[in-house]
């Protein structure tokens, strides 16, 4: 995952044609953490690179305006409005370019609040991916047992997947695979400062961890993530993490029990298995239900939250829009020009913050 680039030929040290070539030659997959504010900033040639290579080249949602603390609000209503604007911009991007985008949120600077997570659970997004797991509103982290699961569901039942910075030792990615977690890597354009050699070496080292490693887009990874426990005489018990899960065919099994953590007590949840609604039971913040399994192409499980909050797309004030535009343009100047200046790096010693 590469945060921040827009859909133009180059962003900082990242060249989109070079990235596309790496994807083709290595058989890997890359998701761009796309800032919705940039929805008008696209190049037809780069759009075609992505269209021709989906799901190996894909987009996910990276905040809204990429402002400090934008998803750290104390009020759920504030995050609902911000999400409405973010998703409307992504919809417009898709309308103009024809590109699909993954309904997955990557938080700017890794910052989020519990209130924002509730707003996300109420939205059409299916998961979040982050390098941080701490609620910046309360300073609260997660229990140890949560860290052993493929995704964190402690925050309003909205799944939060951990990604690791590309600079971390490959042994940590090996541990994730051992625990049954997706192998998610985060980086910025400056990872390509010396060319693509480091990126190529990283992909090869990850492939060496598991010969069966499959590369695809984030939304597909989320949909394929679940935990299955086989109990003699009772059949499979499937723990779900996302509101939308595609369960692979299970040999000789025709029925399963499903469960998902849904702690929002003021909400109602409807479950369907391959389009057939099924009765749910609810206990201690977890919903459970049963369903028939399909052998091919698999089984689609969907959980709908009710009531659905109707949120109008907000119109930010003129001073705020000017502030955002200034920050985004200055950030692009920094990444495209200032970060490449040798005198700036060696004499002023202004390193790029990994959270920006």
C-alpha cells in the first residue's frame, strides 16, 4: 500500500509506469491510498494503467482531505459528515474515470477515534487498515487476544486490519502469516528514492515466506478473511470480521454456524447467506446465525446494519477549503520537489514524517 499519490504520471519518487511494470513482472498487487480531495487530479494514461491491471493495481480511501486529526473527532456525527464527503468524492472519481475503488479506509497519519469507527461501521465501507491500533480520542488500545485475530473488532465491530511499515523486519510479516493474518505493507513515495530495487527485493522476500501467497486488492482480502473452526459433530463454526465475506468452498460441508462481533446496542443487524435472509441471535455483543454453504463459487455472507443513517454531503466553509487546498498543494510541492533536493536533505535536515 502506497499512501498519498494522485493519479498522475509521477508523485515524488514514485513513477506510475515503473510501478505498473513491477506489478506485471513480479505478479504482486499494490493499492494506492488515494486522498479523495484529489478526485479531479487524474491523468488518462495513469487511469488506463490502473484499469488494465485491476486488481493488481487498485485504489482505497485515504481519509478525506488528509488534514490532521480529521478522523479523531469526539462526535460520531462529525465523522459521519466527513465520511459522506469522502465517499461522494470517490463516487465522482469512479464516475469520471470508470475506475472501481475498494471500500476500505486507511487513516491519515494513522489517527482515528472510537467515534469515527462507529461512523465507519454505519457506512458502506467494509474495513479499515492502519499502522496504529490506539483510539486517539481516549488513548485506549486493544486486548492481547484481539492482536491474535486477523482483524481488530473492538471498535464498534468495524474490522481494523494491521499493516506494517515496509521498513520492518520480514520476520514480523512471517508472524502475521503464521497467525492467519493478511500480509499488508505500508509505504510512501520515498520508499522508491533509490529506484525500484528495494521494492522488488521486498516483494521477493515476502513471496519467499509462503509459496502459496496470493496477491490481490484490499477489498478482496477483507472479504476472504475469516476464522473457521471445525467441531466434531457440530460442523464448522465461522467467525466473520467484515460485513461482507466470501467464504471459499468447504469440501463435503453443506451448513455452517456464523458469528460476528457487533457491540452497537442501539442497532439491529440483518444477516443473509447467498441472498437468503436468516434469523440472528444476539448475545454479549455478538450475533450468530446459520446458513447453507455452496460448493461453487463459494458462499457470500452479508450483514446489514439498521437503521441506516441518512447523512447529507456537507459543504465546507470557504476558509476551510482554502486551508485544505493550501496544505495539499504544499504537500505535493514537498513530495515532488523539496524531498528530491539534495541541499534540503543534507543541509536543512528536514526528514519526511512517516505519519504525514
